[in-house]
């Protein structure tokens, strides 16, 4: 009997959304933002929010006003934003609105000349926890670029997941640990193999997600569907995927057809060609900017969160993922993967498109610096 089933039978706080599903998946920003704003509006005791980007635009202002209203009503509201991620998106006016409303606002690792190296480590997490009962986690930032209403058909393609019960409490514990600047200590009583919210940094492991992903790849027997906008993996991760393909696992990787970050674009083909020669299928998503970070293994294991499969997410930044043994969630991710493939095409390792000489000259430098991309 799974942990989710046991908790429900014991008549504890329900983990299931309407429809008897343990998770709710979002792939459209307008639907996600509506659900998050409604959750904030219903908050009675506490709202905790962190985001890499929080823009002063139509979407950001809706969130700012909703958070401010709850703070004025006596709800404890804590907002943790990344100083670098929101640097060109937020504003002093937005900062002032949040603070004057009684919101506890904190900017993660603002630049200071006395501690320049810490600026390289970012809080890349996107999380909302309401009353420690509901949590929303994934790749969506708070900005108009994810909204069909405000950005149109070219909106970013992303994925988020909503959770309740014990998982929401785990998400809140992860929020509090980073807010307080202390190591995250997993609670052995609440952490179960069936589903867990995982920071990539914890007291017992400084790169936890890296180990979990490798374990998922190593356990695969049938198929791996992996979506990531930035794919610059370490050698161990590449080898784990190659080993899976060698075992006969159908490994499919969905990435942007052309990355929006030039150094990643310069070295991407080098990595993709190597993987394809080892039996891994690599598809380039064309229609929109791909920003989702999801994984489905054997229709059984699933992961949704903020971590890309690159050095920065796995070893440097603060990230947060839901990792779950859930056929329902895995099936939903596999269906979305197939939908995304309709807007993608397989990379052709035989084709060698002409690249500007500048790109060819800078590729070795980008490869040498791949741990910082």
C-alpha cells in the first residue's frame, strides 16, 4: 500500500485533488496563475513564495496586489526573490509596494563587492506554499511571457505541478530552510519513496538531485522521456543515459531547437551528436521558447521542478523538484511529451549546418566553461 493511500485511509489531511488524483499538472500559464491567485486569496495564516523572476508587468502586478491584500489582512506573507533573475524584470516600485503592504521581502544574493563569488550561486526555485496545505512547484516564473492572454501564441512552454498535504509541508520546510540560510534537513518521518519534494542541496547531500536523476536513469527498463531547456550535463549523467540506451531503453530528449543562451547553443550540437551515436533520440522544439523541466521513466517515476540538466542546476544553484512514483503523473508527462513532439523535429547527426566562424571559434571556450553556463 502506498504512502498516499495509507494517509487517506487514516483520514488524515487529504493529499488528493478533486478527481482522486494526487497531483495537478499545469502546462498553461493563465490556468496556473488563476489557480495560484485563488489559493493566495483563500490564505488564512501564511503565504510563502519564491521565484527566480518576478516581473513588474500585468502578471506580476496581479500577484503583488494579491499578496499585499493578504498581508494587510494579517496573513504572514514571505516573498523570496532572486536578485539576479529579477534584475531586469522587477522595479523599485514593485519592491516598495510589497514592503509597504507588510510583506516580508528578501532578495537572494544581491551583489556586494565584499562577496563577489556568492553572486554566481542563484535561487532558481519557483514555489508557492499556502497555509502549508497547498504547494505549486515547477518552471513557471511570474511574468507575462508565460501568459497567452498577455503574450499571445509565442508564450513560453512550461510545466508546473500542484500538491497538497505532506508534500506541501515538505515544500514549506524547504522554503524555510533557504529563507533562514540554513541546511535543509529532510524529515525521515515524512519522506517516503512514493513521492518527495527534493532540494538539490540538503544537509546530507550537496547535489541530491544529481544522484536521484542518475538513479532514475539507472533503474529504467523501458523508456525515458526527458524535457529540459538547458542540457549541458556532466559526464556521469551522460554515461547514465548512454547506459540506459545500451540496455535497450528508449531514451528521448526534448530540447530547444536553438537555445536562447549563445554559449549553450555553441556546444549543444557537440553533446547531441555524441548522445545520438549512443542510441539516444534528440528532438528540437521549434514553436515556442521551451522552459519546462520534466522527466518520466517507464510510465512509473516522474519528476517536475526547476532543475535543468546542466552543471549550474545540479551543482551550483538552489533548485527544487517533485520526484514521485506515480503512474498517473508519469502518464500525464508522457502525453505532454508526445504533444510537444508534434512541434519538434529530430536532430540529424548527418547534417552539418553552416555556422558563423565566430561560433566555431568560441565553441571550445564555451565547452571549457560549461560548468558555469
